C-alpha cells in the first residue's frame, strides 16, 4: 500500500492500523485495482478502495489500446470521483450505493474509499430470475426518477460507456451497413429526447450487489454516469442478464414493471399528464436504445452473444422506422 495513502486512510477511519486483505478485481485495461482494506480499531471494520493509476495502460482485453481509449478512461475516473463527492449521497435506501468515505490523489495516482458493501450486499450474480431482474429495474427506476431533469455537471454530458462520440475507433471498425449509416441519427434521437435524467451508464448485472435474502440490491461502478434517456440503462441491463429468448418473452412484463415503479417515484417531480408523456416517449425509445448499444457491439466485438436474434430484430424495426 502506498505509504501516504496508508496514512490518509488511517486518519480517515480513525484507525490504529490498516492492511490490504484482498484484491477484489483488477480495473479494465490495467488501470489499477479494487481492494478490500481491513481497518484495525477504527470507526469501520473494512473499506473498499478503488486505486486508479492514470498512466496510459499497455494492455486491453480486446486490443483497443488507442489514445481515444486512454482519454475516455481518464475522464471516466474523474467523473466517478465527482459522482461520489457531489451526487452519491442523494441516492435513497431504494437506490442503494456504497457510502462515499473519502478520496485521495497524488500525481497520477488516485484512490476512492468506499463502504464495504459485502456486509449487507454480499451476493453477485450472472444470470437473473424474473424477480431478481425486477429488483434491479426497481433500483434503476428510482435512480432515474431521482435525477430527472437535472444537469450532469461534472459527469458525462451524455452517459454510457458506448456513447457514439466517445467510440470513434469502434465505429470505424464497423462493417458498412444501414445501422452504421444511421448511427448518428439514432444517437441524436436519444440525446434530444424531452425527458432526460442521469443514467448509470454501465448497469450490467455484474455491477449490482444483492442482499443475502435476494430482495434488495446496491449498485457500483459510476465511471460512465451522465445525462440521457433511462431506456439506455434498461436495455443494457436486460441484455446483460437474460438470454435473447428471455428478453423477447419477458420484455413487456419487465418494461411494465419498470414504468410502474417509475410512475410512483416521479410523483414529486411530474404531474400525471407529464408522466404519461414521459412513459410514451421512453417506451418508444427502448428499441432505439437497444439499436444504439448493438451499434457499439458490431464495432467492438461483432461475435458477442448480445448480438442476437432479439437485438437484431429490434434494430431492424428501428431502421424501418427511420
């Protein structure tokens, strides 16, 4: 552990000593790691620390070692720090996130100190049952309602890690197609919808931590939080935890559930007629959000299993409507 950071975390937690007991995971492309730190005789028993090195990484799992990639990742960590410092505390018990404890930086090294969610949310899942998907959708609906109509100052102006403007390399790699030629039009529709909120930006199943009883979740990883249509998060979540067949069979039930929760959560911000407008707009934007993410995949990894009959059928419908 970096000696200056160790001194900082001891002071922050009022501890006698601390030690790293586990590397939870490495950060994408070798930009650092997430660790669990044991706190000895402090005000907490343990914390989770995201240690970021902003030096340009040399390795990428898919070979995307470009300057665009480096610039995007550096900004993503600045955005995440801003999120925890300025916005995170506004998330309610029904859109739970790790409590932000402190941040520390020195040169190109950066640390974010967070609550250890394993105490209350120890379970991680890859494939979800229908009730489990609904728990994550509830989190998203309440999150979207919380930040409806707000300006994402210090965050991404347009959230999500696959946003077209931040992915020129992947766009160039796409084979010529109608989706490629209409990618900007799809992007513009999403960016200029009437009802904007904050999107998590990477709302995959791996970023949701489940309680022991499986009845509640907390979300982590806010590198790509920013402005946008809530359907981006919904489309991405469903694709991350369900098969193509499940998405097709359960789409209506899951969208109906999401909008039921959203309606209740928006009562303090929207009158009934305004909410009707929001739901009408966002339901139409769901397939467009799927098409937008599929555009990214077809440049980044066209063989990905999320490029499937379900997503391609929605892409086809979207293209027919443009």
